[in-house]
């Protein structure tokens, strides 16, 4: 039986903000400043003049996620920010990448 270990995290940020042209750029700037590249970004405008933004990023600690959420909440066009941290499980000594499994 193979052991599993938490070697990484995935954080999903859910943001509600005013639908302004520069809001998404201001939010993404905080990720760039810490060197984190989101794996998924989705922004949807709503009929009430707001937008819902979902950002998924890997390799960010829970403490860093808390700080990021606080900084994002300080942007004047942001109404609310929440986040959820989930561990990414990988097999010790094995890779989950399909190309590597073929070579093994």
C-alpha cells in the first residue's frame, strides 16, 4: 500500500466586486506579486452591476491565502472575498502525470 502526503494545496477564491474594467486586473496583481500563477480564473458579470470572480491557485499556504483575501478585500471595488483551502494528495514516490506513467 502506498502512503499519501499533503505536499501542496489548492485554494479557491470567490470574490464579488463591482463590475469595473480594472477590478480583475487589480485582483490578479496580488497573485503576481507573490509569484503565484492561477490555474483557473473566471469572471461573470451580473445584471445588478457586480461581477463574480473565481480564482483557483495551487501552492499557496493557508496563511498566504488569508493574507491575499484580506488584501483583495481592501480593493475599493471589491464587495466580499472568501476562500477555501484543500490539500492536494499525491502518491509518495510516484507521479500522477499520465505521460510519466506510460514510461514507468
